């Protein structure tokens, strides 16, 4: 009830000119307070370790530390992740890439959400606003059998952001 291990495989992108490209894969370890799904206030931390293709990231190995703080208010959930990306080039080069999510739980199986993902740059000195990335997503979640499904469309809010991003996550609990 407090630990989850995961594998994101494979990760793909579709560039403007060409077919899908394999971007890499991720290993994940999530630690949360016991029975977090039943609490109004919950917290945890997620660690991700990535292997990246050269076209995706010039650094073959990267990782992220994703603190999790959340509140449940009836049918609404608010989750904040003050994420630190690590390119293994020293603590002074940690990158601040926060995200947040507001859910409306339509039922036990269905939720609608708005998510915001950002990359503000290195903690020691944030990038100027036009060089930061900020994307806003509309998301639909289904939790059920045989897979949980999370699908969404994201739109860039700054010149440095991708204009449009599609996301699809299929997951299955192996318990």
C-alpha cells in the first residue's frame, strides 16, 4: 500500500517529418504514505531513472526526483509535484520542472483533469520566461480492467514549449 515499481517502455515521439522514433525507457520507484488513496491529505516521492536516445536527450542517463503533495476535497483532487530533474552533472545543475494536476472524479472509474507541466531551468538560475516551457493538458482517466488508461492533449503556452502534445498511458497492476 506504500510502494509501487514501474517500467515505462517504450517511449515514442513523432517528429514533424517522419515516423515514430523510440526515445528511450524509464524505471520508476514510488513511495507514498500507507493507504494514501483513502486520505484527504497525502504525500510521497517518486524516483525515475531514464535511458534516453540521442535524438531525445544529449544525456544518455537522466533521473528525476518527484515529491508528491496532494489534497482530496470531495470529488476534487489537487496534486502538486515540485520536480527536480537530474542530468548527473552535479547538484548545482539540478533542473526545476514542476507540475500540477486538478482532477474532477466523475465516478470511481472515470476522472477529468487539467494538468500543467513546466521547466523553469536550473535551480541556481531560472531561464527567462520565453525560454521556459509551460504546457497545459486536458486529460481523461479510466481506472479499470484490463488496463488503466490516461489520455490527453497538451498545448504549449510559451515559445519554448511544444505546440501540441498527445499523451497516452496504459498501465496494469500486476498484483
